[in-house]
C-alpha cells in the first residue's frame, strides 16, 4: 500500500520538475529571443511529459 503512494508521489514530483523546466525555458526563450533549432518541438514534448506525469500521479 505504501509503495503505491510513494510511487504516485514520485511521479508528481518529476512532473512538477518537468513543468518548472518548461516554464523556465519558455520564459528565457521569450525574454532573450534565442533561436535554438527544434526548440518548439522540445518545449511541446516537455509540456506533454509534464501533463501526463501530473495527470497520472493524481490517484
């Protein structure tokens, strides 16, 4: 029983970290107008990963 709660909590922590990375990168890209190849694809994948981790760790 406790392993399930611990696993769910860990997924949520990772999701929040990924969300924080996404928010930071999005902000930096806007403020400094950086041009990095495929950054939009990378940011979209980070957003999807964060969303999936947060949604599936809600149990």
